[in-house]
C-alpha cells in the first residue's frame, strides 16, 4: 500500500474531501498536480501479471485513469485554479516525493525485505525478496 499511486490517491482524497479552508485545499491541489506522472507511468508500462483476484486488472486500469484525469477535471470545472507560474508548488511536490521515497518507502522496504516502491514482478524494477 506504499506504492506511489496509492499515496497519490490519499493526497487527492484529502483535497476532494477537505474540511480545511479553500486556500489550504488549493495549495495541496497545486502540489499534488505534480504527482501526475505516477499514473501516466503506470498506464504506459503496466504490470498486471500479479493481479489474480476477480476484477483486479479492471480496477488497476480504472484507478490509474481516474488518477490521471482528476487534476485535469478539477481544473476544467474550475474547482481549483492551476497556479502554473509558481515553481514553489513543484519544489514542494519534489520534496514530498523525496521524503516519501527515502524516509517511508525505503525503510519499509528494508524492514519487509521487499521493494514497496513498485509493483511486484515489474519489468522496470525487480521486486524480489532480499535474503
């Protein structure tokens, strides 16, 4: 559950169901827009070989298409304006990604003995158990 797209889903859900002020949700959304490459990468190089439960493959595709479409949809309906001139949001997103990668996913991988940063048996990264 520590895969990048799952964490992106949590951020989008926090924006969607935010009880904070509009300004806070606006800032979180503008940071989260820069996570858009996670679902695009999953759609370009999918690994569904380990998805065995009923409708698991379909949910993979739906999940990643929704993740890719949500920021576009939110901008199109003017829920949140996109502040594309402010690089501050980009750097916050990269700092968040670095924090999650190095301080959450990597220690979890060392503790569990698996690579939690990618899908199991992925072609792009080998997620074998460390002995």
